[in-house]
């Protein structure tokens, strides 16, 4: 048995990421580089000034900056560069499979064609599979601060890009925009055979999680923290093994939790919930997936078994076929049986 530091144990363990917004991986350096080559202006004068604005009191304050940053993206190569930069980071973190969300409306609403967005992302996905050995799925997410008609409008592109899109999601400002408002578009997507994953219970009440389950018929819940306020809901999620894609550093940055020591991840595991660890919008929240694991492990003393379980959950809750899951489980087992860590 090889004994590693916690950091190296986390670094080496093969893992999957299930909650990641590609626009949220936009690092300030790349943002300035792309802005310059496209002759676009950013509202901030330097990388440092932009970074210092990454101080949020809630989801909406973050979203305002996030949408400003996304405006820089205009050409197919911009979307390709953004996605490729994430894959390189994913390789460093030993991610072997990732399920990426993108927000087409953030771009189509400002006149960027859907094809430009998806083709750029998709080319990076293909290259990552060939050159980095990282598989991926793509989740087309609807912005809930826009209405269902707008979601239907963007959904018209699905037919043309069927092979590239695996699932649909729902994100952006949660409070006041409950899942029920989007029941028809998700019903349509379900009929088309797409998987469904919806942000619920991050800032919104448990009622939104119920709606996601009962009305949108989701396969996964993104975040879901506030489910813990409703014991019947916890039981339902645990019994049906609905995965929650939890994002600890995001929760900290957006003040969903005051301190990582108070993070409910361990409690969720103990309740038998299929919980996973993810980075959400890592460029804005101070850490990619390994940093999320490391900071949380230190804060709430995750054991080797906890880390193993969290990663196994993410393979299990992924949208890949059973034989692909089996391959990932085997890689995890191999590492787990040979490697240990010590808290220092
Ligand atoms: Zn998210």
C-alpha cells in the first residue's frame, strides 16, 4: 500500500465531474487574450482588477460578472479555446470523464449563432478524447431568468446537433424562477430521449426540488443543498438514489454556507444520498475539482472511504453507458486498493 499526502491522494485518484459550466471556466488571463484579438472591451482594466471583483454576496452578484465575461466569446475558436483550456486543467486533476454544461442563450441573445458556440465546444471535446483520453458529455442548459418560449427557441437547434447534445439543464437565477415554469420544454426534451439535470435547492426552497423531481422528471439535481430542510424530500432522494451534484467552493463563495466546516456533504453521505463533488464555475469560485475535494476533506475530515464513495457516486450518476461506467469503476478500484493517505 502506497502512503500519500491527502493532496497527492486526491490528485491521483481518477474522477468524474458532473456539474461544470464551461462559461464558468473562463480564466481572466484567457478572457483578456480573447478580448484583445476580437477587439472587444472588458469592463475591467486588468486581470488583477477583474479578479478583485470576484467577491460575491449571492448568486445574482456572481451572475452579473459571469455574463459580462461571456460577452467576450464571439467566434468558434473562442469557444474552442475556452473548452480546451478546461480540458487541460481536467487532465491535471486526473478527471477521466466530464459532463459539461453550456448556456446557449447567453450567446444567442447577443447575436452569436448557436452553431458557432456548439461547434467550438464540440471540437475541443473530440480532441480531448483523442489526445487526453478524457470522455465527455454535453448538457444544453436553459437560462431560467428567461422564459420558456426563449428555451423553446434555442431548443430548435437540437435537431441539427443531436449527436453533440446528451442532456438538458436549467440554471441561472433560481429564486422566483421555479422549475414548474419550464415543464413543457423538459417534457419535450424527455420525449426526445435526452437526460435531464436541473439546478434546484441552491438558494431556492425545497419546493423547487420537489418540482424538479415530480414535474420535470430529472435524472439528477444540481446542488440540492436545501433538500436537507425537508425530511420527506431527503427520504425520496435517498430512496430513489437521485444524485446531487454538490459544489463546495461555489457554496462557500456564494454564501450558501458560511464556512466549509459547516458544509453538509458528510451529512448527505451519512443520509445515504448519492452526492458528488464538483467545481461549478471554477474560474470564479477559487478552485477546480481537486481544490474542491482538498478544501472540503480538510474542513470536514473526509475519510478515504468518503472520497471513494463520492467519486464512485459520480461515475454511477454519469450519463454514460454501463460498460463505460464499469471501466471507470475498475480504474477507481485499482487506485483505491493500492493507495492510502495520511492527514498532515
Ligand atoms: Zn451550476
